[in-house]
């Protein structure tokens, strides 16, 4: 089946991409929506300018679209992009967000596409463990919930980080996988990447109790053979 994969460069959409590739789907392209405002309802904001590098790293074409980030209007922005593609299905990395799931399913119904969500309703802890087991190299690029501090920005997701996230989950109700927008990530490398991303220059942007890591320059590196 020919599919397009909604991609942000974050851990969830990248794991969904990995799963459909492994399952034998024909991934025609990645689709990335670039919101023009930080508080988009649907779409990932930090470092979307890196998606061209990300697509090159995984070796897939990229289709990009801009969106105002306004509620519901951004859904129509995505639908217009998807409608132009020669695909039979749309892949999304949603885990527990009914808001996201319902709107992606709506687009698929309108365009007569199969809606594929490989991570839907999976155990959040098991998703993080799977990412570690698969040797995904993931860094936290945005934190937006009580309990996080500036020091989390740029932190790699390893076993200690998973334990720290579990602690925040117990104390403050933070989603282990950031499904409520509590934190955002960037995948620098994964088993199926042809090249890995390397952050060369980054700046911390912090406002009150939240902030993000703005990657000002990144490059692609060859992977060891």
C-alpha cells in the first residue's frame, strides 16, 4: 500500500515511520506541516526547519505545507496537502490524543484513505522502552509543563531520562510520551536512517516556566558501516 507519513522529526512519528517501513508499506513521502505560531493545536512547532535534513537522513521525499496553526483551520490546511498526493493511506504517530486522532480520521474519510496509527493506545512506558531498545537517538527540544526545567532541553532520552519522566508522571501527571504537548523531541538517528543528524549550534529559548531548544545549525554525518 502506498502511504504518506505525517512527520515532525519527533520520536512518535519516527517510530510510526519505522513500523510501517518494517511492515512493508510503500512510503511515498513524509508530510510536514509548519505552523506559523508556537501554540498550534495539531502540529509540532520547535525546529520544523530541520525537516529537509531529516528527510534526507531517512532517504525519503518531503512534502511541506505552512499552516496558520489556528484551531480547525490547520486541519483543512493539512487536508489540502494530502489531497494532492498519490497515496492510499495516511500514517500518524498519535498515541492517546483523541483530538488528533479524530481529525486525521476525518481527513482520511474525506479523501477515501486508510488511516494507519501504529502506536495508538500502546502503553507509553513500553513505547519509550522500545525506542531505547531500537537505539533511537532522541533529544528533548521543548518542555511545556509544570515539573520541567531549562535543564531538560537537549537532554537525551536514555534509561535515566525515562525514570525521570516516570517520576514527573507520578508527581505532576505529565504524560510519559508527552502526548498532551508536555514535551517535544527530535530524533537524530535510528536504525533505518541513512545518515545521522548532528546539532552544531543551538540556543535555549526560555519563557517563564517553559521553553525550547532552537537548533540554529545542524549537519548530516555518515554512519559507521
